[in-house]
C-alpha cells in the first residue's frame, strides 16, 4: 500500500500504543491508546486498520487535539485490520461484548464514548444498558435503525457490487464516504479497505450496518449526549442523526455543514471543538507553525477548502471559474507537500488561518 506523505504540521502528534487483547470468543483484538487524560473510547466505525489509518495526516489531525486532553482508545473491528477474524457473524450484541471486554481489560469504570457512524448504535446500546459506566456520549454521523439508511433496492445493489467486485465496490464506498476528496485520496482509501479485509467481510459489515436497530433503546439513554451530523452527509442521512437527538432525552443536536461522512474530512476543526467543549475541555488545540507561505488568494481558497466547499462552490464564492479554483487547490496542495484536500483542510484548521503570506 502506498505510504502517504506526512507534512511537518503533524510531525509532533503523539504516537499510538498498539496492543492485542485475547477475546473470550477466540482470536485477538487490536487496539491502540493515544494521549493522556480521562478515557475516550471510540468503537470501530467501519473497515479500518490502526497502522495504515494512522499514516493519514487527516486522521491524525482529527485525533491529535482529542488526545491532548483525553486518552483516546481505538480498535480494529474483528475481521478487519490487525484484529483476528471472529468465530461467526458479527451483530450488535457481539460488538457490545467486544466493547465491554476491552473496557474491562483497561479497567475503565467510567469513560466517555465517541460513537462514529456504525459505532453510534453500539454506543447507544452500551449507554442504555450500562449507563453507569458512561460519563458522556458523543454520536457523530449515526443512526438508530439501519434499515432507514437507504431503500432496500439500493442496499441490495451496494452489497451485490461489493460481493461481486470488491475493487469497484471499494471505489464506490470511498466515493460515498469521501465525496469531496481528491481522486488520489479516494483511491488510497479504497486500497486501504481492500487491504484491511475481504469482500465477504465487507458484505457482512454492510449487512450488519443495515440490520443494526436500537430503536427500542434510544429513549433509555440517560447519559448526557451530544449528537453531531453533517447536513449533507452522503453515507448516513442527516434526518437519522436528527431523529437520534430528538429521541434521546438528554441529547443536544449540533448540525455541521459538509457532505463527507468521515469526521477527519471536511471541516474537522468545527467537529473537534464541539466535542471538546461538550467534554468540558474548551479552548483551542495547540497551533502548528505553518511550513510554507501562501499568496493571499491561496489563503482564501485554503480557508474555503477547510469549510468543506467543493471547487464549484469555491468558484462561486470568489467569483472565479471552477477551473481556476481547481488550479488554486492543486497549487496549494503541491506547495504544502500534501496529497489531498483533507490535509489542506486540517493544516488550515490547526493553523487557524495564521499563515505567512507571500
């Protein structure tokens, strides 16, 4: 797999401590801890690979501010990345068992939960059943009933494609998860998915995603809850996040702009700030010193990229041709030594616009 270039703006991020935990059902679970402070557990959201994902500066840029204030706990879902295959099909109950086993292993009596995407219903179910162990609950890009994500016909079509042609299927999923990503970014993530698991496991996870149902549990969540959702999320419709917030008694909804499903894509800074504020850790993350100067126009474009705007939207905002906006983005990327728009967005967000201009 290709190794993404790591810009100097993220060189100082904390390394992760990768370990393995034997599961009662057999096999080992790969998990990582990052940072220091009270624990923040992030259940597996989708196909992942702890080592390869950590090479993506955008991923590191999302977790770094959290890790400066929390001990972030991540893990590869069984059958994905560095975790061993499960003995049978995975369900909401098996996911809960994995989460509980890891929390017990780390002796976490109480902790915060960050449920992202497919990890959201798992986090809801855990908070509903073991609320005394959950300090605060954050749900991003989540849902309560997987059957409401898309029509039966669309769900079947996606699963059939992944099963029949994992190469093309992984490309389609990358486009859904990262709609504003560059061609290279999407290709890299598609390759990561294929390297992290098989077509059969990917189909099983899609099926599990659509079958997850915590509709009868959401109203039993008494933990203070923050629900975050991007209004134009292409993977999990915004209405499902809004429904979560409406039905969890203690929930507050924060609507974000953008289409990207992954939290590290688009305006990651707004997401991180909302999470830290809710966790009682307000304030700015330490700002990296920018490595390269930009022209005033490039600075404008970089700021709009960080807002999650497409080239067409940037062109409309600045009154220029879409082709010119695309050229500016490409020159910014090359000047900064980045490989994707997401990295530009993270760099700008962490610098908070304080960059030297040429």
